C-alpha cells in the first residue's frame, strides 16, 4: 500500500463488520477504530505512522499521567483487544495486513501520547464541526513561512489562511511543499444541506453586524446558520485556534449532485 492509501483500505475491515443491530460495545470499538484511522489521515501523520510501523519511531513520545484521559485509554485498550482477536478469527483470513494497520494505528496514538489531540478530534466529529484543520494563519506569508521552516510538515492536511481552506502538500523524498486552495468547506456545506434545510438562528443587516456577534460569543457553537441580508451563511468555530468564520452557502454552488 502507498502512504496515502495505507489508512484507507483498513476501513473496509470495519465496514464489513458493521451491523445495524450490533451490540453497543461493538459499535464503540468499530467507531473508535474508524475514527483513529481518520485522525491520523486528517492530521497528515502518514510519514510518522509509516516510520512507527517500521520501528523507526520518528514521532515524538509525549508522557502522560496514568489518570489522564482514562475513558479514552480504556476504549483504545478494548478496541485493540477486539482487533487482536480478529487476527485469529478464520473469517478474517486474507485481512491480516489490514487488521494489523488498525492495531498499529491504535498503538501509534498511545505510544505518541496523543490522547488530548485524539480526544479533541473525537469531540469535533461528534459536533459535526467544519473540516478539521491542523493550523490557522492570518496571511499566506505566515502560512508559507511556517511550511518552509517546518522540519516535517503534514503529508496532506488542511489549514486555514484567513477564512480560506488550503491543503498542505508535502513529499519528503523530493521536499515538495505547496499550499493550494482546497474545496473542503464547499463539500462540507453540501453535506450539511443534504442533512436538512438550513434554518437561520440569527439575522443581520450586514457582515459587520454578523462578525461582531460571532466575535462577542465566549464559546460559539461549532456551526450555526445565520442570515446576512437575504443570504444564508454558516458561522463556523474552530475552538483549538479560537478561529471564527462566516461562510456563504453559495460556496456550495456547483458542488451539488447534478450541478
């Protein structure tokens, strides 16, 4: 498997075992394994994870107290036990390598002490917040300086420059580094629309009023629909960076099915 697909194919193992009527514990372990794979991908940790699998351990180890994140540690332990048993299950014949990737993912999170980051990511998923970002900058110059001087940038992840999504593209063999515009927010707005017609929770005459309202909230919702003039906007919040943004629903134009 290539570095970009190594975390994608194991999702098939999880999907194959997902049942609508499955016990709650199975839902918990399968969903945690799914989210662990997505966490490594969303944070662009392909290379550190690949090195971890090879025993190179290039990712920094973070020490945590035994009483830090006990519930998450217990879930990781139960999930690891579940997939360890699958390795000996005759029904898993031919899936051993994919199951091992899942186990390596769980162990990578634990070995590198990423309990807080993973916990925050799970909260973000639960809240169905805007597309995950690993960094936020005010200007392209700041973002480019960060990328140029980063010793090991994310392989592929999203960042914010102002209120615009950009992709971090990095290849360590060639030292290729780019920050192209990304369409993450457009696809996200389409998904929200498909889940239900947007209903504004507040209305404003202009952008200045809406921005002042959003800025004044101590802890905004991860997402909320508002109306500015006659147009719908999504008020989005990234708590890790205390970043607040207003995205017009019109950004979804051209990305809906059939358009």
